[in-house]
C-alpha cells in the first residue's frame, strides 16, 4: 500500500550493528508506517542502508513494530 505523498515524513536512518570496515553501500530498504499522535498524522519512514560484504548483503534490522 502506498501512503499519501502529502503527509509529512519523519525519517529514521538505521545502520547495521555489525558492519565491518570495507563494506560498500549498495542501496536502501525503505519501510513506511502510518503513525499518529493526538496532534499530528504522519508517515514514519525507516530507511535501512544495505551494504555488500564478504558474507553477502548486510542490512539493519527493523525496530520492533506493534503490527509486523
């Protein structure tokens, strides 16, 4: 589902915890979640950077979410 473009975005950038020196960034995974508080409605945008390393592709884990 695509969330409306007119809603403001609150961006979080996540890095893998076990990133080794010499890894090369190869892209990002973007997860958008509809969020609200009593004052605002917004889209929480979680950007997880992807890296190529000797073991394959390394990407940060998503934070825990109330609904997977």
